[in-house]
């Protein structure tokens, strides 16, 4: 499946510090993966319109039932406002029923370091898993 490449909804000042989130989702079944995949473009579109969003990308591996997300935000509050808004809020609650595993990691970078690459995101997610 093709990835949704990094897009920058709102450019941050180059010296600004931005809040980055990487996530990894694994569904319990292939049907759950298809459901997640079908919802993902709408959520990415929602992020692109969200106040304080500075970047978003998705890596979808439907047949492996695995999805990675990567996003950059003005600050933690901007991310949390997005997470609590519709349709993300309802979609994430519904997805919990078919998730096998979810992982999240957060860090900050200077805006001129965007976009973050998948290798960095996966490294940080692996470190998060090893620490827990």
C-alpha cells in the first residue's frame, strides 16, 4: 500500500520548537486493518486542517495489519485539541475494538528539522517499547 507522504499544513517559524508524535498501530485482524485504512485518509485530512498542525504522514502496511503515523504540532495542547475533536475522537474509540497493540512516542525538535523521517520515528517507537 502506498504511504501518505509528509505534508505541511502550516509552516512553523524555522527556529520554533515543535511537538512531534509518532504512533504505531497493529490491528488484531485483516478486517480491522481494512477498516483502519479506510478511515485514515479522512483523519489525515482533518490534521491538515487542524489549528497548530505543522506536518503529517502515514505509513500503511495493511496486509501486515500495521500502521505508523507521524505528526508535528505547534505544541502539546494543539495535538490534544485535535485528538479530542471529531471525527478523530469517535474513530479512535471505535478502532480500540479491533486493535491488537498501540504505541506512541513524543519529542520536540526545531521546525527547521522537519520533516521527520520514518527511520527516526521507528527508532523512537522501538526505544519506547524497550523502555516499557
